[in-house]
């Protein structure tokens, strides 16, 4: 994770010549990641913007436009994969393990 000093330097290096041009995406993403970490610690968004030397509205916009990516861990599924077909209804019920002819009979009865 970037430090405050690193980000302030990065913001200064990439400060746009005109306010309407904005900072590059990679700068906004890094600032947003830092800000989320600070906000998660309970620090107010206004205070984080002040630390970084940017306006609160700028920070709020960057937080909205740079969604947080959450770490995921892929683990093997302990559940056996059911054999046969699976029917999921629009109302939310689920029937697993049917053979094609069984599914056809079920759909005819429900239909």
C-alpha cells in the first residue's frame, strides 16, 4: 500500500495543467485504495482529503469511480456435484438430479 508521502508526491507530479483535465486513472486508483484504507480505520473522508491535499469532492468522485476490489480465495468445493439436470424456477425453488424424462414430466405437471 502507498504511503501518504508517496501519494502526495504522485499527485504533485501528475497535477493537471488545467483543472478540467483531471489526474490519470492510475493515480486516482492508488489514491482511492489509500483513502478506503483510512476510511476503514474510521477516519472521516474530509480528513483523508485534507491529508492528501485534494478537495473532498474530488476524493468522493474518485472513490465512486474506482470501485474497491476485494480479495478472494478459491477453495475446493466439498459438496459433490449433483448428477443429472437442475431446474431453477423464477420463484426460487431448485430441483437437482433429474434425468431428462423426469424434468419433462415435472415441467408438464407444473406447466
